[in-house]
């Protein structure tokens, strides 16, 4: 059979399949994405909204959030924005309560907010250490703790912690960030055990180097060296990560818990 007729055959089979009803749309759920105004966060918010979910997100910088919201509105998205410092427990509790009061019980939580303060340990200040640990790791406790009961009560929950390749392999200049990101996965596994029987899954996604402002801030010479180490031959896109999130939050993904989904173009394999 020629390549042309093989393609024609495939088209014929696909067109026959159109009589099969499409897979059902997911049940709309209240989603909270922390740090949604950043590169990866934005892609996650859009992807989950396109799936029909109600998406709330947190921000710290009001000016940046206003611009982001108007950009999103122009693109046809209507997200629910909440100002919150997720590094602060009381502020996180207050924010979660507001989301639930205004939108309903949170059933999908994406702990995405994070910062870097890169420095070799010999030059690292205590402030740089504390900033990263509180924003990237404490935040996971701060937001998950007040949100978890709503998931347990409703018998459905999806928690996704956005970690990093550098929490798996380490990275020169990131002892603070690598510690926080590795810690997230320990948290994931422990909590996954605690809530598995209640329909709540907890997973980590470990993105590799993704085209975001965070990666753009790394010196060009270092970035060129990094891309050379990525087997797929390019940096990832925020949409690559959003796709992994969409997979793990699906109703059909209930048997996947305590996992770490590497999304890194083959840059690091365990
Ligand atoms: N491996 C080994 N040695 C290295 C090195 C490396 N990657 N980078 C620098 N060095 C060496 C230098 O050659 C130099 O050696 P000598 O003293 O013998 O000459 C020494 O270390 C310099 O040490 P310094 O403490 O002075 O380093 P610096 O201040 O010049 O630079 C840094 C430190 C700013 C952290 C820089 O290394 C850097 O930007 N690294 C990249 C960090 C990175 O990849 N961050 C990722 C951000 S994106 C992200 O985090 C998202 C995600 O999840 C993937």
C-alpha cells in the first residue's frame, strides 16, 4: 500500500469514528492556581479554564496583576484574582476562605508560585535562603493546609505541586531553590498517603528549563550551555507544563498519586 493510500485509509477510519460521541467534558470544578500571573501559571490558568473549570489565582503585585487581568480579558478569559502572599500562613488562610466563600469549595489546587534567588552558598545571604524556602516550600503548606478539608469533604481533590528539575538533580547556585523544590516532592508523597482513600491525589510536576522570565534572567552564556544539554533540543514552553497539569487533574487520573512527572525534554531522567 502506498503512503498516500495508507493516509487515505486512516482518514476513512477516523471519519467513521466521528459517529462515536465525544468524551464527556470534565465536571466543572473550582481551581486555585497560586502565582497564576507568571509564565507557567498563566498557561495553567488558561488550560484549566478551557477545560471548563472556574479558575482563581493569587498575585502579589497589584499593578502587574491589573495589566495581566486586562490582557486575559482581551483574550476572552475571566479569572478570579486574589491578592495574597503565599509565603505567609495567615494571609494564605484568609485567601483560601475568600475563594471558597465566593466561588465554592476548592477541588483542584496547583501550588505554582515560586521565586529564585540564585547564588553560590558561599555568597548566599540568610535573606536569600529564607525568601526561597518561604515562597517555594512554606507556601505549599500555607495554601494546602486550609484547602485540604474541602477536598476531603467532597470526596474529590487534585493537588499538583510545581517543583523543578533542579530539585531532582541540583544546580550550581541554587542550594536554596533545589532544597525547596526537593522538599515539595517529599511533601507530595507524604500527603498522598494521608488522603489516598478519600479521592484526593497529590502529585509533583518537575519542569525542566521553560521559556519564562525566570529562565530569561539566567546569563545568556549559561543558558546556551543548558539548552545544549536538553535532548529535545529546545527549552520547554509553559504550555508543555500546562498539558501535564491537565493530565493529572483529570477525573480519569485518580489512580496516579504520589508521582513526580518530569516535564523536561529528557534533560534529566531518574
Ligand atoms: N558548575 C561548576 N562551577 C561553576 C559553575 C557551574 N555551573 N558556574 C560557575 N562555576 C564556578 C566558576 O567557574 C568560578 O570558579 P573559580 O572561582 O574557580 O573561577 C566560581 O564557580 C564562581 O563562583 P561564584 O560564587 O563567584 O559564582 P557567580 O557569582 O559567578 O555565579 C550564579 C553564581 C549567579 C548562581 C551563576 O552560577 C548562575 O547564574 N548559575 C545558573 C543558575 C541557574 O541555572 N538557575 C536556574 C534559574 S531558572 C530556574 O530555576 C527554573 C527551573 O526550575 C529550572
